C-alpha cells in the first residue's frame, strides 16, 4: 500500500537524486514490487505478492467480478443438488503452460493435496469442511461437504487458490506450471520474477509479451526508477507525498481508483473502561478523520463504515457513518460516569502502534482530538514485530497500524474470523475479545445460507449490529494508486487490487 508523508525535505532530495538503474529489455514491461513472493505454489502462498503473481500464472475454478460475486472461470457452470454437494463443469480444451491438458483429475489433486495434508500449507484449514472431492469424468468435479458451507464458492476462486497439475509435490513452487495468461521464466528471491505470455492460454492473450517484476524494497529508489524511465509501473508502493510530486512529471501518469484495503482502531473490550458502550461511542464521536485523510494521506483514502469495502455485494449502504461531534462525546462520557478531574482529564488510555512515520502522525492527531474531550491518550510505539505480537495476544487497550488487505474483498465470512466469540487469540483474529450472541448467530447463519439475497440480508444486519457495538472504530479505505510511464497504456484499475490489469495493458509506443 502507498505510504504516508515523506516530508517536503525528503521529497526534494529524491527528486534530485540518481539511483541504481534497473536495466530492462525495451519489449519487457518492468513493474516494481516491494518484496519477493513467498511461494509461487498457489496452494501455499498467502502474502500479497504471491497471490497477485500466482493469479497471472494460474486459473481457479471461479473468478470474481468488480463486486466480488463469483463468476465462471475454469468451471463454466456449477450446481448444488443439495446444500452439501457442489458440482462444477469444466470448460473444454484448457491446457497448462507446458501444453498438457487440464482435467478434473488435476482439480481433484489440487484440493486433495491440501485436505489430506500432502503439502504443508496454512490454506489447508480453509477446506476443513470438505469431506471429499470426486472426478467422475475429465470435465466434472464434485465437492462433498460435512455441512452447508456457502463460502466454498469463494474459496475455489482466484486469489485463495489456483489449479496445479496432477502429482505436483512440495517442490512445485520452484518450477510452477499453470494455465493462466502468463508462465514463469525466472524467479530469483529478493531480485526479480520474470513471466512471459502463455502460448496455451485459453482466454484472450495478453498484449505484452514479457513482464519483469523487479524487487525494490526502498521507497525512494522505487520513485527514482520511475522518473529515470528504467521502470514502467508500480502499484501502491509510494508515499502520498511522492505520488503528489510524480503527478508533475510529464513522462508519468498517476491513476487512482477505489481500493479495498481497510484500516481501523482496535479496542480491547475486556478493558473495564472500553467495555463501556458509551465510552466506545464517545471515542467514535471524538475522532475527526477529515484532517488525517487530507494532511497525512493527501486525500488518497476515503472514510470507512465497514470492514467490507463499498464495492462488495454484501456491503451495507446504510452502514452507520460516525459524525464528528466533540459535544456528543463529552455528554456520553459524562453519562458513563467519567467526569473531568481538576486537570481536565477523565481517564487515561494507551494506544499501541508502529514506529512508522504515518502511524506516529496519526497517533499524535488522535491524542490531540481525545484530549479535547478529556481523554489522555498515552502513545506506545514499537517496531512492527513487537507491536504485532502484542496485538495478536490481546495485550493492548487500543491499537492502530494494521490493515485488512485481502480477506475483506472475498467472502463476508471474514466476520467469523474477526468477530465470532470463538475466534479469540490465539485461534483467530478476535483480538479485542468481542462477544455478542446475536453476532455469533448471524455469522453462523451467513456461513450456511446459500441463497444470495438471504445471505446478503444476514450480513447487512450483522454490519449494523457491529457498528452499534463498536469492536472496531472504522478509519478509511485506501485508494488503489498506479503510477506508470506513458509508454504503457490501457491500464484498468480493478477494485480487488490484483494484477489483472497486466493482462490488458499494452505499450503505447516503442521505447
């Protein structure tokens, strides 16, 4: 994701510097990425770069549209003869990038290797309700479930999984073979990943023959490579100030679109102060997001009102939007019995965050805003590993500095992972120890309901209850920001924040 303020001095410095050049073939598109993919086995890789690059190398049974509804992929259609059985019918003529045909046997092997733990993967637990996968003929795949599980369709779609050839073993990541629009040429950890057009691809062929993903960890160097013309494109990998500065470079184009990455303030509801509903409501009313959005993020974020992004089919358009009202916050705190002392302070709260500049700026603004209503905010910053370890075990009153970058743009079953009373640490991510029997019931119903309309109604009601209870205070969604050289055209930003646009991009003129 693009970073926060670099500061005017730093921006002036990098605008005048010359960096290390990334040498590239004029017929190769060079895209800068921040880190190497952890695994090019789509059954294993869970980090952002793995899932995004794997989506170019592999196909899934289903794809997702701009509203995250599932649509045909390798499977041209599917049916559910009963709530515990899903039957998928594969397209004909699909081939892997080595020319071998892709059949139901490959699909079965992909999921069997996870379900039967033939490979070690954090994704295996996702399919714990799948009791078996059958391949009665080369074009038919049947999933059997232990109980109704509507989330299956999203977990056989792009991002969560990709289909690998029959027999693919634990070393598959070294020599991956898929059926996506591109195939792997080279993968050198911490240096580059090179892919080229897959000649056997069943869909519309990509316009660009070869793509080099160049790993550049340093933000300043990334901006320099774009300005020098030795790189063509990057996505969500610059500070907001750098993006603003690059808009003035006539050789570059900045494109922005609605994104799905979400950030928030987490609250520990076991804390005696934060366990009080009126205190949580007062916090929400005391926080003014507008100056943070404008000054820290240069208006490249928009206010959030749910964990789900507004593009999502289950998003509640009427979700509560908190109005900044210090007067209401003071009244609520008075009603909660927390009156101001002689020093004007009602009580102290501790906020944990990371040492990154944008998080420190955010914490400082929150500190000032809460002081205005009589709350003293003590800021505790640390390097990310220490901060995250504390958050994971619920050792905080308040925290900010984490983002949902993928799970919230798939199935709304993310609510089970984050808010179900059975999902407290170390099992899942209910780190604030939130518990509401109504929420648990709605989550359980949503997981089992297969009718799309009824399922959406359940999740809309769930979002309304969560916004009333305030286990999170929503902050904002980050825009997707792509900066690219003008030799590249036909860049279409997708709300999912993946690399699908690389399949339609093309060179607008010779280099």
